[in-house]
C-alpha cells in the first residue's frame, strides 16, 4: 500500500472522528466516551493502514 493510499484512509477517518465525537458528546455530555470513541477509531485506522 503506497503512502497516498494510507493518507487517504486517514483522511477518510477524520470525518467520523469530528462528527461522531460531537454526537457522542451530545449523547453522554462527557469527554470520557468521546476519548474512547476516538481511540477506537485511531486503532481501527491504524490496523487498516498497517496492512
């Protein structure tokens, strides 16, 4: 997998991180679930990129 594809995957995960983080904060009203959500997204993106 070349570098441009890896960067594209990371950009693809940026929109759910921003929008989803706001939705999670609105539902729970706390930053702890937001951090957990962001960490899960980072791990998933890292797993896809590391292939």
